[in-house]
């Protein structure tokens, strides 16, 4: 769930976050918003994987600085390529 994700992110400081939007307790958008408020987490690259992808959600993700937004179902090779390219930029 989203609250547990925040706890893990704050304690483990990941290099990259891949998140679903539709999560219990706190959705992926709210997670991103909270991370942007923290100087230690605001620059962590963020990728959405979700069935929920339309014009409104893409615009919202863009405003939050989400690096990539992939619609499910997706090819694992696509995700691996995006992760590799994102990590090279860091």
C-alpha cells in the first residue's frame, strides 16, 4: 500500500521507484507528491505502471515530474530498457 511504500522509500533510499497508481491507502500520485516535498527523495526517478492511463492522468503525472508512464499490459523488455536508460542518466 502507499503508506508502506513511503516508509520503505524513506528508510531504504532507492535509486528508482516503479509504482502503480491505484494503491490502497495512498495512490501513486500522492506518493510522488509527498516525495517531492522531501529534499532526500525529490530527485528519485519515478515510473508509473498502470492500467489507468488517460489524458488527465498523463497530464497529472507530467506536472509531478514522473519520468515515464507505462500502460499495462507492457513488455518486460520495455520496462528493463526504460530502467536502464533512466539509471544511465543519473
